[in-house]
């Protein structure tokens, strides 16, 4: 890889992930405005979230199969085209149907970024792939942190949802410039195992178990964050987008300094400990109001901080035969499960609100109860993970090399 500028490719990958994060943060920040402007229920907002997230696993699953054939260069051009198309379509959307379609294209671009960049970074930094994947994934929470503050500022300044969506074009243009004209690692130099070995790794018991865990870790982290504005808007003066910025800012710092923590605790210890702390954080958020919401959100941030990159790093380290396909399917499974959950979460909010209203609560009081009860439903995910990752920790004790 002597003719490949790995530093520039890594920086470009980070800006591509910032685009993904901006889409996530800004969508979370404008849900309330979309509801008012287009007369949408929380369940309908859930379907918009679903389409935005569903594009991700479709892209990662297709991209995992095509990575060895296309290589990361063509994959990133596909991501760029999808991002631009989705953003422009969203800007011109005039109703529920176009919002569904445009958000799908944005999600497809997001997933293609993951399908290309995760294996490319893993290949470029073989000696410390888990640490570098954590540093790459700094920019998902880091981008959400920036996007949340931008969304909050623009909302306070009276700038509507379309102006906020247009901001996403800035990191898109930057990563396009950084990638343009660069040499990429190709399929011959990528070191990926052949498809037959990929399939052997994917159908191993350990990989299937980790897919199950990925479904739960992704929903613990992303379903909670994506609905933060609707879950916490009435929690006694708490500012949801500032909470989201705080959570993701802490996650970004934690991921940047992930190396010593992962080395000391090992990946399975990090995952097990994270599930315990995340469960405590969500439980406290479901009961807290006012300033205590911020305290519980800090615990939640610490808990989910290392979930996503450590799951990918575990796959690359302990199940290397699964290759780029296995890494893409791992991320895709998490996003697919999160997409399926979005209308369900919206339905929990609608149902809890109607129940509260039937009991005589109105306005902010009904919204507070709906948000707290929905958080209690979300608590189920990390509770299951506590058991699953505890079993994984005992199974992996003493294993310091690939098992599948």
C-alpha cells in the first residue's frame, strides 16, 4: 500500500461518516416540525425513520457481497451519488410519500459508506484494526454532536427543516473532494478471504450469536437517540437536542481514547460492562425529570459508547474468515433491526399518550408519561444484553486469536 495515502483515505472516511451522523442528528431534531407541518403522527414519523435507517442495511448487505468485486473506490462513488440524490429529494419533498423515498436514498448512502470504509480501514490498519475502527466511529457520535448543536442553533434562529437538511451537503462535498483522484486498496491487495471462507465464518455459531447481540446493541443505542426529541421534550425543562449533543460528545471522546480501555478490559469485557451501564442509564432516564435527565444521559452515553465499533472489531479479530461480507452483514443486521423497530417505538409513544389522555392527563403531562413508558420498553434491550455478553465473556476467556 506504499502508493496509497492511508491518512487521506481515513480522513475522507471520517467526513463521509459525519454526513451519516448529520443525517441522523438533523432528522431527530426536525421530527417535531415535520409532524406539525405535514400533520404526521408518531407512527408515521416512525416510518420515515424506518426508511432512512432501512436504506442502511440494504446497502451494507449488498455492499458486503460487492466489496471484493467493486472495491472501495466505486463503492464510495455510489455512496456520494446516493447522498446527493437523497438530500436534494428531501429538500423538495412536499408530503409523507416523498419524505419516505428521499430518506431511503440518504440511508442507502449511509450504508454504502459503512460497507466501503469499515473493511478498507480494517485492511489498511491490520495491526490495530479495533482501535482504528473506534477512531473512525468517533465521527458518528462526533457528527451527531455537531449536527445536534447546529440543529438546535438553527431552530432557535427560526430556520426551518429544509435549511437544516441543506447543511448535510457540506460534509458531503468535503468527503467527495478528499476521495477524488486517490488510489484505493483493491480486491487483490485487500487481504480478504474468498467467498467460501466468508460463508463459513458467517454461519459459525459465534458469528450468529454476535448477530443476535448486534440487533440488541444497535437498538439500545440508536432507537433511544433517534427519538430523543419526542422522548424527552417534556421532561421538566430538559433540552433534548442538547442532551443528544452531550451524549454523542461523550461517546466521541470515549471512542477516540478507546485503545487503552479495550486493551485493559478486552472487547468482551467492554461489551458486558457497557450493557450494564446502558441499562442503568435508560432506567434512570425513564424516571428522571429536570437536571437528573442529564445525569442519566451521561450514564447512557458511557454504556453505549463502544458498542458499535467493538462489535465490528470483535468480528474482524475473532471471526476474520467472515471478511468484508461478515463485517457488512454485522452492521447491516443492527441497522435493519433498528429500522424495523422505528414504527414500533412510534406506536409505543402514540399508545402511551392515548392511555395517559384516557386517564385524564393532557398536553405536556401526557407527553411526559408517553416518553417515560417508551423508555421502559427500550430498557428490555440492554437487560437481555447483560445476560448475553456475560455468557460471551465466560466463553471467550483465554482466547486471544481467531476462533472462526
